[in-house]
C-alpha cells in the first residue's frame, strides 16, 4: 500500500462576514496517497480553493476560520502546529500553485530573488547556488532564455510566464504534496499542459502526491486517480476516476458529465454551466445545497443533508435518491443532457 500523505476529515471552513456566515466548506473529507492524483472539480464558488487553502492553513483570519475537522499530514496534526512549524510544512512538505499568480509574486523583487529565497529558506544553499537553481527551475518549466529571464521583475513576465514562475517556486523544494489550483481563465490552455507535465515529473521523480483543482473534466479523466466533486461547499461525490465517469451516482455529477462531448473520450472540454444559479452560501438550506437545481428533488432533500453512502470500493455519494433507483434515473437521461429543469 502506498504511504498515506494526507487525511482530511470533516473539514469545515467558514467566513464570518458582516453579511453573515459564509459556509464555504462543510464537512469535507478526502485522502491523498503517495504518487496519487486527486482531482477536485466543481463550479465557481463551490469551495475548492478554500478547501485547499485550509490544508495550507492560509485562510485569512479574520474573517475566515477552520471551524471543524482534522488535517493530518503523514500522521502529523496540522491544526496543532504553530505558525512557524506550519511555515516549514508549506516549504518542505506541501506546496501550492495559486490560482492568481500575482497574489504570490512580489512585484518589487526580481523573479530570481523570489525563487532563490524560497530555496534558501528550506535548503542549505548559498545565494549563488540558489540563483543557479532558480534559473534551472525556470528552464524546467519552459521559460525560454531562463538565464536572463531570472533577472527580470514580475511585470516583465506575461501572465503565463508568471504562472510558470509560480510553478518553479512551488516545486523548488520537491514537496511531498503539490496542490495546483488551476487558473480558470481561457488564456491558460498551454499553462495547463505545463502544470500537468510538471506534476507528472514530480510524481515519477519524487513520488509526490498531487491535488489538481480544475473546471476541466477532460484533464481530470486523463490524469487523476480519483475525483472529488464539490457543490455548495459540500462533497457530493467522491471516488476512483473510472467510477465517477462511468458509474456516477449524484445528479450534479450527471450534470457535469452531461456537458462532456463523449463520455468515453472525455476530450478536453470546458464544463458547460448547469442551468440555474449556484446557491447563496449565506442562505444554504440545512439539506442538500443542490436543491433548487436538481430535477429529482425528494421530500428530505431540503431538510437534511444525506449521510455518506458507500456505493463501490472507495466510491461515496451523498444523495437522497435511493441507490436502486439512481442508476435507473440516470439511464433515463438523454445522454445526461438537458436533464435539469
Ligand atoms: N476571504 C473571504 N471572505 C468571505 N468569503 C470568502 C472569502 N474567500 C472565499 N470566500 C467565499 O467562499 C466560497 C468558496 O470560494 P472558493 O474560492 O473556494 O471557490 P472555488 O470553488 O475555488 O471557485 P473558483 O472555481 O471560481 O475558483 C465563495 O462563496 C467565496 O465567496
Ligand atoms: Mg478557486
């Protein structure tokens, strides 16, 4: 059995704002083993980034707080660590490629300074050596003329190159866990390919575990071992990638897959938005957040959140539709399309 790197159990992260409590993540659980890739999918605002930032303990407090749950990194309780210890973890054990590269590159320092600093902070290297490594890393992530580029400032880099610089910084310490919060903007198709190449390399070379956050189900089909489908701050379905694609149990997952051109090919394709509005996280019903958009609502859906139900090995779902009716319901959908009211 591969080593368990990360175990997140019943994580809830809320933001206490003037308007009310934003329940961004509610009771989310997942695990990551060595050399495994977990894809986290779900529409905008479903809590993917907040879940990842919680693992990194980078939730801005105030207004945010991890209100519940445990975060275990190779048996170490991350919630019990001091800020200093957590900083060490972030450099050495877990690294994150952020959705917005400008939030983590400092505009007043050269790119090389920033990567070299990350290297010197976590490895016993001198400045010259760290700069040399920084240039090497930039080259590895596909920045042409890296030797000279390393001396430039972030504003001299294009958006895509900044993203690559971020990747270089993230992998500079060969972390056990790499979290890639994929940019959702259209400009980033090549960056996406780049991120995926780097992740593959990290996995073969260093046996890292990878968490890929994405809107792109095609990419997930291609590289993930397992998938967590999020909706309204909840995990609605979680399981091995083949189970999620060929035996999905949640109506929201059906909706996501219905927007793919061919299930068996699962070509690169952006998710079509499912009809209806995402839930207001300030006014979540006590039950399933997908009520209102789900065509199969049953009496308990609004009132109670369904328990986790195991429907296959490592495959779990939260849904009130009885298991034996679920597949029948799904089979009646015209290729999963136009199924939602
Ligand atoms: N600092 C904050 N204060 C208040 N609410 C926040 C804060 N950060 C995030 N949220 C809320 O938490 C919810 C989940 O946001 P999150 O960024 O995790 O979504 P996401 O799934 O990553 O979406 P996207 O695909 O657009 O990146 C959103 O409703 C967001 O407004
Ligand atoms: Mg996000």
